[in-house]
């Protein structure tokens, strides 16, 4: 399909509509899925500056944007042991497609499982209590033999239980999310986690895994965007994706977003 046939098939608008000619909305926005996405970008970029087509912003569809970012994650995490970890759950052939972002459902579930495990290890290391606590025979309620280390573990566990209780109340609608955000327990735990992250950033492996966890947060944010239609959050999610696309040398996304001033 050449440039003329694409324009004639109305894949790109020939002229801006009256709605888009409004001063506050000067641009056309049109969404494509691959492979027309990249071809449409080339058409717009090669148009003369005074062309009406030049005002068109070409947007990649949400499904393929998410799939591309998952492939970006797989590219950046290659050789880190992530693939071997996922192979403990999924078949090796399936993991190959997960790392490329093609098996999107399995990729999201697999990445979220690894992210949950990393968060559990971080909480374990920060609050200093084991992931699995062996049962003790304390039926008499005597706490005199509890060591200071175990006492700290009990206090940390109580803090987490209180946070979990608040989360349950939010899910049931008993309290507002603003009240949870102002909780002293949550803020205290968050400060401990951030301090521990800062102390571990000198380790290259830890720094890489923190970046991986950040990418999972971006994926969660983008999924929320696609389900809620929040445009500002959509722009924020893409803004946070850009450095990772650039690091993975994903030129078709980085150049498009920057050249069209998409953000």
C-alpha cells in the first residue's frame, strides 16, 4: 500500500475538521495498530510543513503499545536470570514469547508474579522478619523468652496486619482512600522501604531489579489507563515509558513520541 492509496482510503484525514481547528484543539489524533502505525508515521513526517496532514498525531493502539513495552522489558532484562526464573513456572518455548511481549497475557501474569516475589523479599529484608515463620508453642502466653530480634519481627508483623486491615476496609467501602494515604503506619513502612532501596542502589543487581519493579508499576498504570480512559494518566504512563524505550533502542516509539510532541 503506497502513500496515495493510504490517503485516499481515509486512513489519515485529508483536512482538519472544524472541531480540531479550535484554538485549544489544533491537532488531529488518529489511532493505528501495527503495521499501519509505522507507515502512517512516515507519511506524516514526510509531509511538507504547510500540509494539513502535518497536524495529525498518530497514536499506537493500547494493545500494541503495551505489547511493545513488554518486549522492551524482555530486551532490557535479557541475561539477568529473569528468563530462567519464568521457566520455573512456564514452558521454555512459552517464555521466549513472553519475553518478546507476544504472549501478552502470560507475560503480564509472569512479570507480576516475579514483581510480587521481589516486593516480598524487599519487605522481608527491610522489616527483618522471615517470609515463613515457624510455629512456636507459646500456648502459655509467656513472652519472657522472646529475643529483641523476635520482638521487632512481631511489631513489624503487627504493622503489616494493620495496613492489611485498612486495605480490606477500603475494598469494602468503609473508609476513603485519602484516609489510608494519611495513615501513619503506611507512611512509616513506606519510609523504611525507600530508605532500604537507597541503601541498596549501590549494588548493580539491586538497582536493576528496582528498575524492573518500576517498569511493572508502569504496566499497571497503563492497564488502568486503558480501562478508565484517563487521558492525563495515559500521557504520564507514556512519559515514563520513554526512557525505557530509548534504552531498549526502540526507535519507532521514541522518535514518534518526541518528533510529534505527543506529550
